[in-house]
C-alpha cells in the first residue's frame, strides 16, 4: 500500500504533527478503537478482520525524505502514531520502519513522541534523548487486557520494556486512557499508578463511545475521583500529568 503524503498537523497533546505509516492495527482494541471506526466509516477498511491485518505504507521513507525538510521548522514534536501503533506486538516489520522514521526525524533535529501497546525495543536508547516513549496501561488485569486489547503485548512485558528505557536515561510516559469504569473491570487505580511510578509523565482520560460507561451509575463522579487520585499521586511523586479534555466535569452528566 502506498500513500501520497504522510506528515500532518494534529490537535492531540502528544505532538503537534503526526504520521501513520500503516493502515490497520493488529492490537484490535475493542474499546472501541476510534481509528478503526473512522477507517471503516471512510471505507479504508471493510471489517474488523481486515483492520487487524495491518498494511505497511511501502513508500514511507521516500515520503519522509520529501516532507521532513519542509516541516522541520514547524514541528515541535512528531507523534508516532495517531491511527495505528508504531510498535505493534509481534509485527517486526512495522517496528523496524518506526525505528527508521525516528532516526530520519531525529537526523533533521525533530524530536518525537511514541505511544504503543506493544513492546518498546531496547535500541531506542541509541536515539535522541529528546524523544519521549510511552505505553498505554489501562489495567494490570491480564484477562481484561486480553479481552479489550486482544492483540496487544502482555501488560507486565510492556511496563518492563518502558522501565528499561527509563533506567537507561530516556524520557518515558504512560497513557492511562481510555480508563474503564468499575462495571467493565473492577480494579484499583492506585495499583496502576504504583506500577508506573517511575515515568516522567502520566496522561489520564476517560473511556468514550462505550455504552457501559454511561450505564454506570455515577460515572462522572467516579471519573472525577480518579482525576483527583491521579493529580495527588503525580504531585506527590513529582510526575508531570495531563488530564484529557472531558474527563473531569463539574457536574454529574448521567
Ligand atoms: S492500539 Fe491504538 S490503533 Fe491499535 S487497535 Fe488499539 S486503539 Fe486502535
């Protein structure tokens, strides 16, 4: 599969520009995945089965070499990725391409942020120390993870890979998003926070587009309590944090 262009501006807080060098994602998250919903709506994939068979963008490096010089003075931080996963579990061809993308961007003086539900490779320690490496952790419960992120890496392995990068001096972060309500999985947010307390930054956000959330009586109060817990934890441990828009609300919405 080839594309006509790669880098584009985005409104997400991880980076002001992003690129997606694959279509689809084998992690197949059932939150549901917003990228999958959009790909289906716009006819880029026909089914979930097609979505979880990722296709790499074959002309990624060719496009990058054309686009990076043009964008390099505008980009504050290039995010990998917005509509796919750069270190898709057990998809080495995508991981290899992601490393090349990071190398090309860094060579132009562009710092990058990465977010994955796969395993961050150890070789990332050799890249720019301005890069920020993140993983998603919405639960430590393997059964739940297997159900909700069926193709993603086991959670402890994900955390260990991130820990290695942290211990090697890289900037690391965790996205606790989309965080489920207790009727979806019973768990203690404090356990998750403790498991990732070594990171430099935590992003927390609620689960959207899922009826089970709004069916949970008092879901907004619940999310408000979670936000307070995240802020208290981060303040105490001197960790930067960001609460996603729409997670904290002044009034009960249900
Ligand atoms: S890892 Fe991200 S892109 Fe992949 S299926 Fe899950 S939510 Fe979608």
